[in-house]
């Protein structure tokens, strides 16, 4: 049985006043060719196509121009958004991007707009990542009501998901990074995904 100090060091820490929590995901993470292939299979479905279309429409309602897609998943968004570049840490995703001359290093430059579909919660230092955006960050991610909701959720992934937010928590967190929310929708949940919020944040 874990003690309080054990859980504090190695378990989910939830701060209700911030609407935000953290789980210390181990350094060994499942980002490999099988992971990439699984996301390609999910993208190659009617729901996958609809999700990519909804994401492109979200960006288009606020911004026209180049984007860097951070954490490319299957690569479908990069393939579908004209001129998009991508950044990933999965060697299979990196190779896929290089084959298409579409790889760019998130941290080597600043970018007018970043897209982060199901990726912000995976990043060890998300503040450093969104700092690279000069105008917009577009995000989809799981949204929770609180700690009990996290523990019961399919999105509580101890080998992948480091960060957890409520709706108010993610809006507050982005405000601390210098962004204001210009759109929030539940389109991805309406398309069949459980508990996903989509957001457009503009730098203030």
C-alpha cells in the first residue's frame, strides 16, 4: 500500500484551485512504429476523416497561413492542411515527415500558429512548447470535471498523459502563457470521441 509521500511523488497530483493535475509518466513511452501504425489505422476511417476536417475548419475560422502540427498522430492533418509542417518525437513519425520534406523542429524557431491535436497533455514542458507560437495555438485534448473523473476515465493513461485539465483550468493555464481563448467547442465529442474539447487560443 502506497503512503501519502509515495503517491505525491509517483501518483496523480490534482490541484482543484487550478483545475489542473500532473502524473509523472516514466521516460519510456510507447512512441514506436506500432503506435504510429495504430493512429494511421484510426485516421483511415469515416470518423478520422471527419475529425481532420473539423480541425481544419477550426483553424480556418480564425487564421489563414502556415502551421506547425506538433505531435502528428497519423500524419493526416499534415497531409490535409496546405503547406503544413510537422514535429514529432516518435521516430516513425519523424521518418514519415522527412520522407515528405515536412519535418520542422518546434524549438528551433518561432511559428505563427501551432496545432496540437491530442498532444499538449503528452508534453513534459507544455509552457516551453506553446511559447514558440507568435499568434495562435489550436488544441484538442481531454477535459475533466475533477480528480475522480480522471481516475475513472479512459484518458487516464499512465504511460502517456502527463497533464490533466478542467475547461476553466486550460483556459486559465493558457492565459498564464499569454493567450486568450477565442473559441471552444465540443465538436470532437459530438463526432464520437469521449470528453474531448477543442480550442483556439490567440496570443494577447
